[in-house]
């Protein structure tokens, strides 16, 4: 069974956010893209969908990023 790239990348992003939840710091988008080689524009779309679904939150600014809810 083939898993669509969007689902695979979403799972990787959620895993990164779950691991970072223990540090209580948001994860920058560039960290996820560099670790997993996910195209940044594609990851932005995925994280927006996860945010709309209520699974992640985002914080703006230099210390910003995404957190799992």
C-alpha cells in the first residue's frame, strides 16, 4: 500500500512536534525541512491544514514555530 507524500510528511512533522513538546519550545519550519528534506512550500500547506484541524498551533517571531496541541 502506497502512502501519499502529504500523509507521510504530515506524520514526520507531527512526530517532530511531539518530540519537541517535552522541551516546551516551538519547532521552526526550517528545522523540519532540513531534517527530513521536505519541500518548505509543501510543508507550509500541510501545517496550515493541521492548524485548521486544531492539531497544531503556531507562534510568530524569531522564536516562533509550531507546537502540537
